[in-house]
């Protein structure tokens, strides 16, 4: 089909008929006669569909005959047509009609004595399956006649019964001897196998009083695992705690249960070493010292004895007990690496950092040990495991762990159990550590709270605090722990350096 070009002529003025252009004539290409003969309509069919007319007049017109199929090839017609003179002859006489019953019908193509399949010249006929004769050797059918006995089958009736019995006895003896030989070979084995003689220790492993195993056995029942989670939540926090009172008071870190303090919907579950699980209620929490107390309802709990952290010496053996990485009741051993180590830790999720004077130990402490027990060689509590120093992203133990001394932790715990909160001593200043290379090492005062203890004592901005009471102050962290070591209302001497001159003032500490 040729492509029609768009009309580019302007419309002519005049009548309505003159405003329109007539369609261009269609181009009809010539049709190939061979294709017309193949794909054209049958002879006598004018439309797309037509009836198959027979010769004659239909609907007022004469329809020519329609050839539905081409004529059969002569070779196939000759091969499959009936032989001449066989019109009306069927392939087989009906089975219900006996031979010769109709008189004029032809005889059957075979009889009992004549089998066309054995005669190459016989014609082929169609019939039903041949009837099988009753066979005497069908599978599963026992043949007729007497059955053979075992001696007849085996020996053809050539062996006497006595000899047959002797043969049976001999077979039993041979089997018994073979079994004995096999048992002996299996028992003795080859030259590389045999019976081992193991030398076992008669006495059990020694666990004297004071051994790590002995201490762990006594301490573990008093250390619990704390699971802090919100019902229906996908995650939670885990830590440790120490039972310090028969009424069920458990001492732990504040950062372990901080989510339960902030959200009352968060639940705390205490898990004991024997698998007992019970709910724990928050008694009180103190963020500034990272200590908290929860209470559980249990009968006759194991209580950890409280030792004196002030009696520790560097090098003393200590044991850490807790649930690191949710591995409940894990025990690690080490020594006291340092004492009175002021550290600043925490400050996660917007919380202010925590500063306290810690016991440093090389006993392995990891996440989840927080709130657990640090005990001495007698099994007495000397610290509450709180934080670690680590390197890399894994945050694992590198042998530098810190614990809050028991003397200070028990003091805070008693205040929380009594009042649910703690009042800390405060000096009323903000300070920062002096820079390296300064002539004076200490905490430099940045601002003084008006009307506070320091202002009333005459301490000014720019002064460097070097000593509080009997404790040296070398940085701002030591200033914080030195002040909190005293009680509210206590008067303590404070040594400061002002313009190169050292002076001591008495400060009456207030409450924070």
C-alpha cells in the first residue's frame, strides 16, 4: 500500500460539498496467480463464509459441486481396496453364529486344523484375543504329583538318614568353632590394638579454702544476672548485680537499669545461679556515682559478705563474677593493678559522664559484667565492676577494668535504701584540668557559684585547687572525687594557688 501524502492545499471557497476533497483512489496491486490458486476462495464461494452446496438449485441459484478432498492416489487405493469380487464379505464370521448356519455364507477363514498365521498365503483378519488354554504350569500353582524330600533334592536318595544326621552335627561343630575363632580374633585384635591400662588418680582435684574454685562456688549464688527489657520490644540490656541484704536488696550500676528508671514500662528480671527468675523493682538510682539498688522477692537468698576496700594493696588477688555478654555466672581472676584511680566514664545517650575513684584490675571484665562483684581472696566484696578501657570497635577486655570501691558503694547503697536518693557534697565551682607544661598541676577554677561554699570561702576564678583535705588534686576528676569523699556540711581545708602564691581556705561543703 502506498503512503498517502497529507493535504497541503488550502480549502476552496464555495458550497459545503466543495469544501471537502474526495478520497484518493486505492491502489490494488496485481495478484500472483499461483498464490490466488492456493489461498483463494473455493470455486463457487463468493463471500468469506458459505455453505457447502450440493449440485442443484439452492436459494434460487445453482451451486456447483465442491471438492472436499483430492482424489486418493492410485497406489494407495490399489493397496487398501477390497479385492475384486469381495463386496459384502465381512472379515470374520460372528462368533455366536456357528459355521454353516446361514447356508449361503462363506466358511470361516480358519478352523482348528487350519491356522492362517502358520500359512504364509493366508489372508489377514481382525478378531479378539486368542483364548488361552488352561495351563498346568501357572505361577503359584503346585504341579500335580508327589513332592521331593530334602534328601532327595540334595543327594538323590543316595544318603542314609544316619549319615545325614552326622553331617548336620558336623556342620554345627564347624559353625561353633568358627564363632570361637572370630571372637578370639576380635578380642585380641592386631598388634596395634589391645586392652589399655589407664592410670587414674585416686584422689579428687584439690580445692583448698581460698582457691579460685572454692571462692567462685561460695560467691556465685549471691551474684545475679539482670535482664532489662520492655515487654514486646526486640532488644534490651543485660548486666549483673550483687545481693547485699537478706531482704533481697541487690546492688548494681545505674547505667544497667537506666532505661527502667526512665520508663516505668521497662521490666527488670533477676536470674539466679540456680535458674530462679524473679522480677526486680527499682529502689533508687544515682547517676552521679553510677550506683543503683533493686529489690527482689526471694526466700533466704545467699548474701555476699562485704569487705573493706581500704585494706586492699596493689598486687592483691581479686576475682570478678558476673554475666559478661549474657554469659551468666562467669568467673575471671586477676590482681589489683592500681588503687584510688580517678576515672571518668559513661556519658552515653546524652547522660553526663560519671567520675569516681576506682579500683583498677586486670581481671577480665566485659560488657555485662557491670554491676557484678569484685571479691578478694577471702570471697568478700571489695568492689562493684563498672567500666573498662578497650581498644578497637569490639570493646573487649584488654586487661584494664575498673570497679567502684565497696566502702563508697555500700555508703551510697545505704542512702538509696533509706531515702531512694543520695545527696552529694558540693564545693560550688566548675573547674578544668590545667594544661600540660603549667607551673602548677591541679584543677583551675573556671567559675564560682554565687553564694556557694567556694564563694563564701573566698575562692576566685583563675585559682588552681591543688589539695582538698588530705587528697592531692591533679586534675578536675580528682577534684570531684575528693569533694564527694566528704559529707554534706563538713568543713574541709582547700589549698589553692593564686598568682603563684599558695594559700589554704576552709570550705563548708554544701549539698548538690
